[in-house]
């Protein structure tokens, strides 16, 4: 008999956790798992690929932070679906999903914490602690996340670390450097530095823009492009214009072709203030682009300083600029780290490995 699994997440937007959940749902053996995805608040772009893979998607439509009706609808959906396992992802789904699953008498209830979350208030952490001890386990992608939540009172032994996985690159979808630069509107003779991700304060883009402008003035041959959209765009555009960086700093918005453009970058910058495990860093390492990332939990899981990339202290734009300047003129050092990074991703972050680790974990929890 198949294992009936419900994966619950707030939305199906193209965020890191959402992408991992979609890869997992589509990749689990359909002879073993009968999987349903529940979007607590709304669906999003990833609903299409789930539906095309034959994965049912249920949308609850939660409104606001406190929505008793949504909780009741979620509980009723779980009572109707009768899953053997409910696995919830991110705070809202962890809170609503685990409590609703308990009320619906689901046999195995699992949570998932995907990031270090310093934004959480004391009441949110209290909910996390309460529901953690009423779950059979919590998955995460990073030891740094375990350390963060253990420091806030959740027992370490509840956590099970499964690193993020990324699918193999598709050579048939590759484009030339000239095409990539043409799509961005950048001269292909320039050195290209990329950042990819939602425009949130967490991502530290303001400091990266300033570092990019200093580097441009120093070298005269660099361009910096940020691929992503979000509520910080007006503030970042204003800052870019105020520091006279508009000539070679490009905020290009969300790009469906980001993974085609990525391999043609000379460097990938990640300046996040906190992370779980960055899919973009993994994708850059796989695409043989040197990663320079802020020295924070999560990033340290992927980037070993001067071995698989470069770590720099959060906000230290001067060091980021100086090391970038050196590495752009040192192809041998870049190649050494790129080779090590590509091997690291191949050994630890293969998509099928991530799926198989989840499947084994589910079988273990159902049998215990």
C-alpha cells in the first residue's frame, strides 16, 4: 500500500523552500508515495509544474496572520485526504499545518525549518517550541539552522539535516555568452558580477551595490546585475542612483532565463544577513561560477573559504571589493576553487540524493 503524504507550504512562489518542495514532490517514487501538496495561503508559478507531474495541489486561501477559518478548512482537507504523513514547511505552514494535523489525527507529523530566522518574535518561537515537541521530527537543510533553533529551546535530536538538492544542468538549454549579455543589455567585453534572489532587506543588496560601484571605478571593466524582484526595488534604485552607480549596476527584475545567464558570470555575490542553504549558491557552484558569500551559518555549509569559494564578513564591502579585484586578475585561483566547488555539489547536493534521503526518512518515521 502506498504511503499517503501531504506536503504543506504557505505558497508556491519561486522561493528556495518552494523549489525544494516541488523537486521533492515530483521526484518521489509514485509507486511508493501518493503525494498531495497543500498551499496554505495561495498557489503560485510552481503549481503548473506540479500539476504537469500529476501532483494534486490544494489551495486553502489563508488571510492575514490569524485565520481560524483557514485552520478549519485545512483540518477538513486533512481529514478528507487521510494522509499517513504530513510534512509542513516554513513558519505559517508549520504552525497551522502541524496543529491541524494533530486535530485530524494524522499518524506522523513532521515540520521543516529552512533558514536561520532572527526576525521571529518571542511568540512565534514559543509556537515553534510547543509544536516541535508534538511532532515526530523536523527536517532542515543546514547545521546552522539546527544551531539557531537549539539555541531557542528546540531539542537538537528532533532535527534531521537533508542538504538542498539541485537538478542536473540541461546542455540543450545553454546559450552563448554574447546572447546572455545581449539579454541583459551589457557589453560582453565587460566582467560580469551577478546576484540572484528576491529583493528583500535580508539579502544585503545595498552593500553589494556600493561594493560594485567602488570596483567599477577601480577597474573600469565590471558590470553588476541583480536578477530578482521584490519590495526593496524602489529603495535600491534610489540608492544606486544616489551613489552615481546607475551606469553599470542593473536591477533587471525576475528572469525566467536566470539559469541560462548564470554560467556566463565571472563572479556570483551573495551578501545575505541570514540564510538556510542558498539554492543560488549551489546553482552557481554547479555552473562553475566562483561564489563570494557573506560569512554566515548556511553559507558556511557550502562555501569553504578559499577552497570552494570566498567568505567575507557581513557588510564589509571594502574586503569584498578588494578580493574580487584580485580574483578577476587571477584565473588560476578562480579555477582551483571552481573545480572544488563543482565536485562538492556533485557529491553532496545531487537532486536525487535529496529526494532519496527524504523518502528514507519518511519510511523510517512511518515504521517507528
